[in-house]
């Protein structure tokens, strides 16, 4: 039993080592926009010196040097691959990463961010090429933080995808399911699986992120479960105890792809904008009448309180059409004339149009 416990600790350490190496490669990629080339001999020398200063008595200097030379060589190889840097909020395995893989399936590195604002600012300052953010959930409605950021961003929407939200009950390998009493996940995921949890007598425990809960489960020595995506099981080496535990199988989230550069092809068939009107009776009707008279189909209407104008609202509209069409241009200008402010978010291919 002692040997088995030591080996389990070794296995955990190995997973942590690989995870840290992957994180280092991601950080290396993030330096790429801010330097002219991948070779910096003075920087490499400093890295080797710091690494050897930190080595413990068991590690030979040559071993540490060889290891870090290999790490830096791999980092340079990855930086030279010309990968698109795709930012998403959450830990690896989050549904936002699934959306990222759907929208940019090839030649991409998927970089996790702590906050939605980090995704927006990172794309805006050139640190990332693309950002992927959830805009609305079929059960929970609009994603408030993202929609607030959309009201003031200069970024453009260049694509969209819808991800079915199918939750899994994940456990550490070898866990006896009869010993599980508590389940960790994001509060929304716990709520979406409340029927399953109640039927099985499991205690829901809120966590900041679904993927974060899965990551915590493999890092901490606790007997519990997590609710997260199947991708989390693959990434963190967890076992799927049960799939599709959500109470509503129709649950899905729509994600937007953001870029500094507008979508520049002719096949864009959907537009998005956000606007606010003066706080007067009939103003919203005037805007909606513009679309009705032009026979332009609205596919989404949503509203949120205007943070800078208490008592007023921002309105989010998605509608069919291409911004190069004179009729659509005329509609956008008419809406602008009825609005206190308007932010045209972009024209892009709709999911049905792909």
C-alpha cells in the first residue's frame, strides 16, 4: 500500500509537470506578438541561470541545463508554427474552449483567460488574434458581462457557433461511486443538473468554473465529483461516471468570435449591433419599425440596463443581411438616426449560412 501511494503521488506530479510545461508553451506563444524573432541568447542565458539557482541537491547542473535547453527549443519550435492565438475565458476544457475548437479548428493555440475582459483587451491590444465569448444561453439568457463589454468594444464579430451543453459527472480514476457525497461545478451547471443531483442524494458545491472544478478534482486528494464537459475528462485524466446528466437536453450556448479586423468576405449573411435610444415613449418602436418596413428579419432582440444612463437600456439586435447591401446600409443608418448611440458589431456568416 505504501508503494502504491508513492506511485500515485508520482503520477500526480507527472500530470502537474506536463500541465506546467503546456502552460509555459502558452506563455511563450503569448510573447510572440511583442518581439521580432524567437531567438534571444541573453534571455536564454538568464533562464538557465535562474533554473540552476533553484535546483535541489538531487539535480545535477547539467541535467537542469539540458532539460531547460530542450524546453526552450520546443517553445521556439511552437512559436515558429504560425498558430493563431485564440483566447477564451475559463480553464482548459471549458465549453468556451469547445466553441474555440469549433470556430478555429486548425493551426490554432487555445489560450485560457481569467476574465472576459481579458479576452476583449487581449485581442484589442494585439496579444491574441481572436477571442471567443459566450453571448447567450438558451436557459439562462444573456451573458451579462459579455454583453456589457460588447456595448463599448471596437472589436468586430466575425463568426458564431452554438455549443450543446451536455454535462458529465466526472471522478478521479478508481473512485468508488458509492463514496461520492459532494459535486463541484459552476452554479449554473449545478442548477442545470439539479434533478440528477437530487435523485442521487448528491450535495451541490459551487465552484468558479466547470473546467476549474474538474482541474481541482485531479489536483486535490478528495473523494468527490465534478460536473463538466467530456473534454475535461480527456484533458485531466478523469473518468466519466455518467454522461448527459443535464435536466434539459436542449440546453445550448451561442458563442461569438471577435477580431480587430472585420469579416472581409462576401458570404456574410448576418449582422449584429447594439444601440440605445433617448428615454422617450415610442423610440424603440421607431427603430423596430425601420426593420419591419424594410422587411429585414430580426433573429435576436435583447436588452440590458445602460450602465452609464440609469433608467435607460442598451438593445442588442441580430438581423439577416450583408452590410454591403444598400438596403442593409440604409437600415443601419436609419437606426443610427433614431439612436442615442450605436455600435455596429459586424457582419459574418450565420450558422445556418455555413
